């Protein structure tokens, strides 16, 4: 039924209608999804803003890329691939802070985008959620791809000298982090506001959904009335999950819950097996400038005492740092990916604030204190130490076997994903406008 409807819609747009009369038009149909000309223009503008250059004709490459994304998203829905709202929120905050750092201030960003910060957050949500979903789907499809040491050696033995990869500069970084103290008055203000929301809903003065839309600071759910779709316990913050899964009456609102993201009240919608569907309101306490300055001053003193030899950076990280991810590893940051875990980072893989600082540090030196937004969206104060730096060089089989293995493994994964896309195209309804039929596509099978 959906396909027949889209065929009719497609015909209406691409029939004998002149371009001058068309505001927007369907240029591709993939399964039940239509790709509009405006979708292509939006991606073209985004690419231009980010300095992306297309290796092939963008008029062909862009709609094909959108079509491939839709194939992965469709399969992710079939395979029940999940991305938690906390992951999406974290990505939004990271992207937002980067945008602010590039343009200079929140006010300048709002002026440039002609949107408030909350509106910018909301506008980024679906795109970043889809990006995470596609990434998760690709990892799932390629999870069983492996290569042997013999395959790696054979691949590089036959590789021309000028094709041997260049290994970028890699660094090992240690950090000590302090979370600025939130004043008790600010926490009480947040709790009083949440208690007020609970009272208003209980008395019938407002619905939970309305209050969530107006006041919740979770950009991923606020516009949907605070609603989180059916979610497993493991995809939620532990404190949030503990309360959410113990709710039994949809008419009642939970006690106030403190999570890594702030303070919540939760309302049950439904339970289905080992998943729960709830709505929530999140409020985040504001960190005062005086609290940030106090943390920076504290870290400045810590750095001075380490330089004077009163204790080591490793001891400071173990006993002073608030960062739970590095505290038990003597401050050493871990680079985690689907390939495993290592302590070595390329600069672009570090948080932007840390990369900017360590890029100018000598090995063994400690930075001045600085602020950053961590992956949970919280402001933290940090000092960093550059533990090691390996300058960029051409890969050597004896020194860089893991780099070479990763390169071959990535090539095998790309081949696996390419085959999957081609096969998916064969089994998916596709229709494209005539002007795209002569394109030099990356994947075969679009034109039938």
C-alpha cells in the first residue's frame, strides 16, 4: 500500500511539471521513504559549511548517500537496534559546545542561527540520533569480520611504497578533573520547581506532557512531552532506571531522582516485557561562575604542588580527581572503539578542549587548568599532563602492526558493508527520477 501511494506521489511530482512550478519535489523513492530535492540541498549546505568536498558529482553522491542512510535505518528498526536518549543528549551537548567555541559565544550562535539554544538542541536531535543509529547498525553488521596476522603481513608486502599509510601523531594523556560544587540553594531551587510540577499535575492544573514541553531540559524528549519510548534497563542511567522500573501506577509521579544528567520526575506510561515506557522532566542545576573559579583555583594549586614534587600526578588523579573513568587508571585516558581499547589517541579523537591544550604541551608537562563539557553534558575543570607523544611517521610492520591490522580490518569491514548495501538494494523498492539514471553511483543496482 505504501509503495503504491509513493509511486502516485512520485508521478505527481516528476510528471509533466516544469521546474519553474515546483517548490519541492520527490527525486528518489527508497522502500517507503521519499527523498526530496530539499533534502539534497540541506545536505549540500551542511557539507559546504563543514568544508566537505565530494569525490564524485555531488548531484549524484548526495541523494545516494541519503538513500544508503535510509537503508541502514530501516534495517536498524527491523533488528531493534537501540540508541539511548542519554547518548543522543551527550552528542548534542558535544556538538553544541563545539559550535559555540567556533563562533565565540552562545549569544553569537543564537544570533547566527536565529534560534534559541533550546531550539538549536531540538533541531539537532533527530539527525544525531539517526547518525548514532547508523553507526550502531554498521557495527552490528560488521561485528564478525576478522583478519589474521598472516593476512596483514601479506597485504602490506604487496603494497607499493608510496601507498604505505602515514601514522598520525599519537599521544597519551592523563587528567585530573574537578566538578564545580553546586550550591545547596540551587539544588533546593530545582527540587522545589519539580515538587511544584508534581503538585500541579496531581491537582489537575496542568498535564505532565505540557510541563515537559515547557520546562524539561532534555532536548531529546521535551518536544514529545518528555516521552521515552520502550527502553531496556541497560540503556538508562542506573538511578533513573531503578525508579522507572519500580513504577506501577501511571497516575502517580515518582519521587525526585538524581542522575548523572540532573534531577528528574518520572511518570509511567506502560511496561512491556523487560522494557518500560515513561515520560520525564529533567532540570539541570546551574553552575555558578564563582564555583567554576573555585575549582580552577583548586586545580591550579594542585598543579603547582605536583610541579614542586609534593606528590605525583598519578597520586593526584587517584585521590583528588572526580572523573570516574580515569581515576582508577592513575588519570590515564582510554580510547575505546569497536576495535578495543588503547591509551593512545590521535589529536582529533580527543575532546576538543583537551586536544587544544595538549597539542602545545611538552611531554611530562602539566597544563594550566581549563574548563570543558564532559560526555554527560556537565561542566568540569581539568588539568592535563602529556604522558607521551609519538610523532607521525610511515607505518612499519614491526612498530605499527596494530595500525596496519586496523587498516586491513577497516578495509574488510567496508567490503562487507558494501556487499550488504548492494544486496539490500536488490531487495528494496527503488525509483529514481530520470535525470539521475546516468549517474556514476558508488553502489550498483539503483537503476533498473
